[in-house]
């Protein structure tokens, strides 16, 4: 039984931040983080990036000291990731904003469209429908954040939340402005267009929800083992035959349907940006799957069946 | 072709003056960076890039000569824009190809950064100077055209020489020094031109759309231009100081290299 010594250096200045004596060989990085935290109370574990190489990737909590390519005196590097915020908190803030911001425009708060239009309502039914759909979408997201999602990372840097909120809240305000504007023009093809859009919207929301549930079921019991998601009895999950990230596919579908429903260019632009962002995420996820699983189904594309 | 890669790469936004360094890498033409996974341009791509950079150098030289000739012929420096309008439009727009170069990986620069830079130039050329005819006789136009011309001649010849692995120190020095004057000069010219265009845009409602319309969209070009002008405030100092930083790195590295020879 050999006990390890662990020295932790600052990744930039290389000064020794701490020296841990008599560390068990089967200690996990998580435990080392906790030990470091005891010495530096302000640097809670989520803020610590511990790595083997100053410019390398952060080590995961589950890694075991003796399995790392280090001698019995291990040198690790520390980087402060800055204040962190939990994913759940981030999502709650990100999604509550658009929900209420939309209402400011829907109910035509005085400062939005001028005093003459304050608290008036639109003569077009589609405007009410759009409010219901938009609110439904974000309420659904909030419910999923609290009850369904299981996040693999605990936290993200605090400054991300400013960036993310600006984006979500800003766009929500921008598109709500036009949809609820007194000079709003309803869709050119009238009821047909709106009804089609509503049906598509509901199907995509149901699909998106089904996928989230399916993904969450994969990680029962907080197990950190990753598994390939497969189609279940739920027909909405059959998209898994063709796509790695059907949740993104359905999400894009939702926004396309909302664009059709409102026939509003800002909504279309938001949809486009969502599509681009989700394609990037989907490709990333897809590559990760391909790397991790040798028997990954070859028919699957990242986000659009057969195409993308 | 590491030197080629290192030098051809890296531009900074509004590469207005002979600055534009290689982003986060020491653009010293000596390829002293960690090994990159991306494969560099092959022989065919290098040949194409040499041709491209030579053509662009020549193009901007044409513009420079055009300006001088027009000045001599007219006897004054006012309204010289008209004499170089066509080559300016052609060669500045041609720079859009550089976005593709990054996208295809033959130039190791960020696509987004390059796109942003080129688009801002193209925006000024077409959406402001070309579209608002009344500003074409403004002196501010001459200010940025001169700044761009000198910058681009140096920048493209820098790339050409780097690709051929034979970079004269003078060109490198010029690229990393003249920007100190040219960059503010160009920015001033651009801002004054946009400012001059404002009343005409307001009057004519250029590129603007108002409610109601079936796309449920509105856009006020006048406000947009004002926002563009405001955006210079955070962007310009950042880039300027970054280029100064790059200058220190690049030129001092060359000094060391020379001393060690």
C-alpha cells in the first residue's frame, strides 16, 4: 500500500497552491477537489478545473488517482473557472424571462406601444393563439427543467448566464413586439395556415417532450454510464431511427410551426438561429456518440434524417 | 509551408491599417506555434493563394495610382472617389473570397472573424458609399479609401511574400507599424461618411420598411446606421490595442531571432 503525494500548481504561474500528503491511491478527483476546497474555502469544487497538463482538459470527478499517468508524487494543475451557476438555475432564469416578457407585449403595457394603445387587445384570434403557444412552450420547458432533465455537468460559468439571457430575453421581446403590435397583419392564408401550424406545433411539442423523457430514462438512478438512446413504444421516439438528437429536430419543428402561425419575419430569424445553433450541438453530440460507441447505428444523422 | 500558413492566416477586424495580426498566434512568419492538427494548404492551394494575393496587391496598386493620377489631373483632392469607384468596388468585394479561404481551411483564420471584417468593409463600400450618392463627394470618403489602399497593398504583399517564404523585414515592419496611423485614420473616415449619409437616409427612407406589412417586420436603416456607429466605440479600441500587442510580440521576436543568428 503506497500512499500518494499530490501537489497542485497554478496552471499559469506554476506556483504551488497546495501539497496533499498521504493521499490514498484510489482517491477520486472529486475527493481531491474537496480537499482543495478545505484549504481554499472560496474555491468550491465546481469552480476547480484540475488537470494533468496546464493547457489540458479538466479531469472528471470520477477519475481515480492511481489510474492517472502520474507517479506516486503527482503534479496537478489548477485553474479557477470563475463563479459557477447550476444548470437548473440557469434554465429557470433563461426560460422564465421570455414567458413574462411576452406578456408585457401581449397585454400592451403602456410603455411598449405608446399610451394610446395601452392595455388594448388585438382583434385577431391568431394573436391570442400565439400567446398561448409561446407560453405553453416555455412553461413546458420550465417543467422539464425541474422534473425531467438530468444534467451531466453540474454548473456553467456565471458570465454565461448574462450572454444567454440577453439572447433569449432579447429575442422574446423582439418577436413579441411584432406579433402583438397594433399593426400586426394575420397570416396570408388565414385559417388554413393557422390550423396547420397549430397541429404541427402540438406534434413537435409532444415529440420534444417524449424525447426528453426517453433521454432522462436512460440515466435512471443517477448512473453516469452513457447509453445509446433507442426508439421506444412511443411513436414520437421513432425519430431515433433516423436522427441522433430528435429533441433538437422537434424543437426546430416547433419554431417553424410558430413562424408559419404568426407569419412574422423576426420569428423566422429566431428559428433560423435556433436551427444553426442546434445543428452545431447535434453534430457535436453525434460525433461524441460515434466516438464512444462502436456499434452506433449508421443510419442516423445528427439532426435531419438523411440530410444533416 | 509553415511560414505561409502563419502569415497568410490571421486577420483582425477592420484590418484597416497595416496591422491585422494572426489573432491569438504570433504571426512572425517563423511558424513557432504548437503543432496544429489541421493540414496546411497543399501545393495547389498555395499556388492559388499566391495568385490571389498578387492580384489583390496589383488591384489596390491600381487604385493607389488612380488616386494619384486623378489628384494630379484635377489639382485638388476633392471628389477623387469617382475616379477609382469601379476598381475599389471590384477589389474590395473580391475580398469576400477570403471568407471561403478560411471556410475551406486553406487559410488558418477564423471564418467568423474574417467574415466580420470583410463584411464591414463591403458594407461601407456598397451599403453606405454606393447607396447614398450624396456622400460620394465627401472628403471623409478619401480618408478611408487612402487608409484602406495603403493597408491592403502592404497586407497583400505581406501574404504574397510569406507564401513564397521570402518576407522582407520592411514589409513586415510596415504591416505592423503603419496601422498605428492608418487604423484611426480609416475609422475616422468611415464614421464621418456614415454620419454624412444619415440625413439622406432619413429623407429617402432608404432600405427601410415600416408596419403594417404581411411579413410583420420593420427596419429603420437610419437607426441601424447609428447603432453601427456606436458599435465602433467598444470594437475599435479592443482591436487597436490587440494590434499594438501583436506588434510588440512580432517585431521583438524578429529582433531576438536576428540576434541569435
